């Protein structure tokens, strides 16, 4: 009985430590590979607790191995766009400029009832009120409403507001995203000019640069080591 108690305490501490090392995320916000690791860790921890014939190290070693793999995958995600897409997927625009993207809905197996439920939970009841809806890699739905219908007083004052656009990341961790440049019909020369205006000599010095929802160029340089 005492052995079972000690095993339970040790494995409980190890599982809690594992969850802490995976970062401050709710279950619904875990990436697919993080959720898989969380399930495997809980299963590996339960086996030595249920069966005292199984050496406790047979639970501890695989858990530590999984944590190492998770940390390695997280580092690779930061360094490589392709690996980030491989491990976590990429956001899907399921409403684009007010129109449903049927192909993306089918690809993500996200039916219309699910979509309407998510919209209602965020306070939107009509599809025509939505300019963009993005299904994030965590499964969360991000919404950009049509500007004239957003909670503001510009329409009441007979002012014609500019429609928000979809934010686009142009540089991440010093690497230029050429695909996103094509989406906004810009090239590397334009991007270099934007950096030059802000006294940035090279894109390698930039942690993140993007066009925000107002079409404004935003950037943050890397921290000096």
C-alpha cells in the first residue's frame, strides 16, 4: 500500500511538471501534437500506478522522452514555417470578405451548424455581419465583423469607415513569408522600403512584421543578445 502511495505522489508531481512545461494553455487551446503528448503522458503515468509489477522507471523514462520531444518540436516550430505547419497545421479562412469558403469548411470538416454555434457564442447571429472568420489551429474561431456593423458610432454619425482587412504576417523570426507578400500584391523590394523607413537595415533583425487589420505596417525588432 505504501509503495502505491509513493508511486502515485511521484507520478503526480511528474505529470503536473509536464503540463507546466507545456505552457499555460487550456485544453481547447492545445495544438494537435501537444494534445497527443498530454494523452500519452496521462496513460504512461497511470500504468505504473495501477500495476505495481511495472517498474516506475518504465513510466518516468517515456514521459521524460515525450517532454523532450515536445520541447524539440516547439523549438523547430519557431525556426521553420514548414515544420510549424506540419506539427500544428495552419489557420483556415472559412469566411472571406463576407462569403463562405465552402472548400475550407469541407477540408476542416466544419459544418454550418458548428459555424453558426461559434458565431452565436461570440455574439453574432447573422452570417452577413461577418467580414472574416478564421478557424485557428487550436480550433478556436476568430472573427472580424464588418466595420459598419461593429460596435461603433461611425455609422450613426454618417461617417463611412474603412473596412478592416485580414492581418498578414510578412516576417517571422527574421524570415520573409513570400506567399503572404503575394497575397497582398507586394514584393520584397516594397518590404525592404518599409523596413528602411523604420531604420531597419535587414529583415534578419526583425522578430515580426505584419500588415494589421487597418493596413498599417507593424514591426517588432529582435531583442539584442
